[in-house]
C-alpha cells in the first residue's frame, strides 16, 4: 500500500475556486491541477472501473476530531474522515490523488464533500480515500447532488459520477410531535426545548451527523388520573376494575376483596411489577420474556415494535383498583332496600359504594435514538420513558403504576456530556396510586446505551443502562494488513461478536478482553472494502436477522 505525501486536499482547491467565482470542471484540469511529476510515456494509460460506494448521505463521515473523541488518535494514514471510498482500476500510480469536482451549473456556494488522503495498493489496481459530507442547509430531503470523483496522476485523469443525497435538518420548535411526523432520518437534530412525543408506535430519532439535546425528550406513560395512555409503542393502564390489556406483562385488577383492592403494577423489561395492596396477594404484572431483552439491541422503531408485539407494548400498563366490595352477609332483602339498590344480589357485592377505584398508569414508551456523530447534552438534557403513576382510588383501590419503557441510544462518535446534569436518562416504573389499598408499582424499563467514549456506568441512568458494543474511532479506515485487531467498547457478559461482511453470509468473530477494560476482535479482511459490525449478542444473528442490530463501519484493505 502506497500513500502519496505533500498533496493538497481538493476541498481547499474547490473552495478557492468558489471564492473567486469559478466552478472547477473535470475537463478544465491542467498540469497545475495534477500532481507534479515526470510523465512516463511508456506507462499504460490509467483506467478506472468502479467506485464503492457510489453515493452517500448528507452528514456521513466526520471532520476527524470531535469534542467527544478529540483526545483519541483518529488515524495514522493522515486525515481520516471515516467514510472510506474505494476506486478499482488499472495502472494507478503511487502518487495518484482522488478529488471531488462539481459540475457546470451547480451552486457555487455549495461545497458538499471533503476528501481525505489518497492511498494506493501496491499492484496499482485500487485507490482509496475517505469522504465527509458536512451538514448543509442548501441540501434538502430528496435532493440528489451529483459530482465527479476524479482520479488524477502524472498528467492524466479519469472520473466516475458520485451522488450525495440530501437530508433535512430538524431544529425542534414544537412542544408536541406525533411519531408519524418524524422523518426516518435527518442530517442534524437539535432539541433545546421540552418535547413530548406521542403516538401508538415506537418512536425513532436518527441522524447521520450530530444531535444536540438541551431539553426534556419525553415518551413517558400517562398518569392514571389523566387516562393512563402509554407512551409511543407502550400500553395503556387498565380502566377501573379492569386488567391492563398488555399481554403477559399486564398489571391485573384484583378479583375480590380477599385478593386485594389495589391494582397490580405493570411488568417492565427490567423487572416485574409489584403487588397491589390489600388483605391478600394482589395481582402482579410479570416482565416480558427473557429473550426480548436481547432483541432490544436492535435500534430501530420497527424492530422495537416487533420486539414488543407479543405483549402489546413496552411492558404492561398498571391494573386498576377494585370498584366493588364483598358483603359480609349477602342476599338479605333489607340490605338491598337500605342501600338504595346498590346491592348486586347475583354477585353478592356492593358496586361502587366506596368509589370507582383508581385507573392504572400507562407504560413508558419505546424510543430509539441513532446518532451518526456525537450526541451533545446540555444542562437541561433529559430523556425519559417513565411509567405513569396509578390514579388514587380514594376509599377504593389505587391503580397500578405503568412499567418503565425502553430507551435504546446509540452515538457512534461518543457522548459530550460535560454540560449535562445527572441523571439524564430515565425508564423506571410508575408508582401505584394511593387509596384504601394502594396500587402496585410498575416494573423498571430497559435502557441500552452504545457509545465508544464517555459512558457513565450507573450515575447517568435510572435504572442502570446496559452497554452495547461500539467500534472505537481509533480504528483506521484504510489499512495495509489483512488481519487487524478491531478495538471495541462494551460488555463481555452479553457475548458480543463482530460480523465481517453482510448479515446473511458474514464471518462471525469472537470479541476478547484486551485488558484494562478494553475489548477487541481479530478480524481477517478481504481485499477492498469490508463491512465490520459490532453485534450486541451472538443470539441476535438468529433471532430476527435484521441489520438494525448492528453497529457498523467500513474498513478498506489495500495490499
């Protein structure tokens, strides 16, 4: 593998041309545009055959140093923008340089792609570099900006088209947003106000670039007093005297005085809900099946929805307090008359005499956050999927609390939490409602956090977050050795693995303890561009078979 030295990045060249009002064209390249050197007339002509990939999204790649990772070495092959691009061809010289040039008629003020250092394989059949497409307000969702990727050397050049797809930026100005109004992906997200997300299905915030949060991002369950609706993808609490309809994780209403007035708490992914109060054992919401905690490593709204499908949401809503009271001596006619018709002689109960009972709280919602860059947290940053509290039952039973929800947060380039207050992420269960017999508390939810740096073990999350595997930015994007030790951060206890290749046919590599809390995986690369993915748990390769389970980067191997 050969790397030219002393070259100027095309970004500065293009920018200079823009500032003087010109637009660089591939057919305008002169000897001054091409690296100085003796042209060998006997050398076969340059030919390029393909470029991998042939497109990228606005915001992909990054500038090499970010506040969350600036203390880490970001590469040894010069400037590495972490989005490797591979050109295949023939007769590529060791001083070849990859450039990005705009086409005639394109906006001179739009400078869409920065280019890193060019590296060439020893046999002259491959050249690679790295790109970064900075967030640009001139690019919108659906825009297709086609540029020419030029390989220039020794007085000759060849080019192939490359497409940059635009994305919208989202700077939140609303107080409430419905999940259906959130785009699948943005180039940048900024939330500096309190924002409530509502809807029936799980919510997802995804950005190719950075995200700034300096407000309350709220997917909590609703309190029983307000109706007990679940957060996005969550489940509602039970109406007075009725079980929550959330499948196996439901909080259950008591069946009689002897089994307690208070409704049971909804079961969470983390823990089961607690019993309602009373003279006997109240009903209890049980947690979801154990394997679902593994499925939660999938960071997409669709997968979260599937993960909760067999129990109708992110844990159970609270069961409502009992509305009736059992008579000590039922079926006596004078009782019926004295109580003004409240006596139900068939069930031997007095209906509603002590009040209706408390409504169960709704479960916290499901929220997946995927940040391609750095997740920056301000002093007011808070993300919560807390279960709704049960309503008070007065003289009757209190409603059970809703379970905590699910928060799955991935920040590929790390967290910048220097300004944040602690804790900043919450998914605990709601409290049971008070009353003659109180409702049970909801079970804790589940928090998953994937970040290569600045992961706080317990102080930042209630309940404590599980840490998924992340690929460290210290790994070079272009290497000249077939076997590399890919560095990771995460937990060994979940049996993480690294997948080289695609989901269906890739090679699975065990993650090993590299000492001092670090993890690594010895990966054997193929020539060219390789996809390398961290997988939270080996079981994920057989559970749902979906790429959302993976944290992936690409590495180019040039022999």
